[in-house]
């Protein structure tokens, strides 16, 4: 499949690496970074289809600020928030700020793949629908 453009943002290096590896094994390659500032810089360079964004990050820019900036630069990008129980309210705020959806950590890869498929489908172009279809096939293969 031609890969969707996906950015993964999370300040926990191990989590970021593991998630990117698990997606790569399913032929979905991503770009990753560990801070809001870096995410914004990357969003200026790449027309991402999907951004998977950790809501709780230390440093200058938290998840919500990063979300706002990304939506300003790339309004067409669908943002999936990753959140802990402690930051659930922040995720609701994120939805108001234009995030597509959120997932509770620890996330199940199947749930993330399903959200990716939904978000790509929603983008609606022939190419994005084909990518969504491919991800759905992956999910069925695992279930069956
Ligand atoms: Mg974090």
C-alpha cells in the first residue's frame, strides 16, 4: 500500500519506538518525534494525513497547544490524541479544539489501527479510502 503520512508524537522514547516498530511491521511507516515544538516544525514540512499525539508532554508546548498549532498549520490533518486517565478532561478539551478522537493509554494496537482506518476513511479521497481499506484488512487478518 502507499503509506498514509503519519506523525507520532510522544515524549516517552520507549513507547514511541515500540509503537513505530509495531506499525512498521504492518507496513505502515511513520515519522516520530518527542516534543510539541518538533511536531510543529515537522508539520510545516510534511502534509500529514494523521497525527497521533500524546497529550501529556513536559517542556514548552503541551499536547493541547501542539494540537492547536498543528490544526492551524494543517487543518486537513486528523489528530488522534493519546491520553492517560489523569488527562481525560484535557482530551475532551482537545476534541473541542478539533481532534478527531482519543485513545486511553495503555493503548491496544488494534484500537489504534481501527482509529487510523476511520480517520483515513473520513478524509474521503480515493487514495485515503484505499489506505483505510488496507488497514481494515490487516485487522481482519488478525481477528480471523
Ligand atoms: Mg507523555
